[in-house]
């Protein structure tokens, strides 16, 4: 499963790709645990990028 995060800042688009270790045949509860662990890391990484690039004007934010 691939998760794509897109941030649009002014006219510049920043796309971050994450590969998640979620398998189709695993139980949903196991996937939920993996996602719970990953989301804080994603938020941490996004926050770091926002401060690193001084991305104070985010126009849209997509996760899919």
C-alpha cells in the first residue's frame, strides 16, 4: 500500500511518498495497529518539512 501526501504551498507543490507495510490479507485490526504507529511519524515528518522549508502558506493537504 502506498500513501501519498501532497502539500501545495503558494505555487509550489510538494509530494511525499510513503510505502506502508500493510498487506491485503492481514486482519483489519493488525492494519489498524500499523496505521496508528505510522500516523504520528507522518505528522512529525510533515511538521519538520513545514519548518525546514518555512512552508507557512499551505493551500491544500491531501492524503490518499
